[in-house]
């Protein structure tokens, strides 16, 4: 691969910006996870994908958080 091809690949790669979950976001997630639809969760937590929400729920469950149904 030449430099031009590598630089082109780097330019077209999607950039992701991960930010830490705040306590407020986690509490909203705890209260609303089972009560809201996927679309409502995405509106409640702007900037988060549904996949990141599911991963955060899994992460919190492993640490003893209980989600109200």
C-alpha cells in the first residue's frame, strides 16, 4: 500500500466520539429502560446509540444494578 491509499482510508473512516456515562444518564436508564420503546430511549439519551444503551445496561447489571420493569 502506498501512502496515498493509506491516507485515503484514514480519511474515509468514521470517527466515533465515546464519552463517559453520567450518573444522570444511568439513573434515567435505570428508571426508563423497560418502560420506554427503543425510539423513546434514543430521544431520552441523545448522542447514544441503541447498541451502546444495551451494552451499558449489561455493564450495570453485572455490577448489581436492578432495573425496574
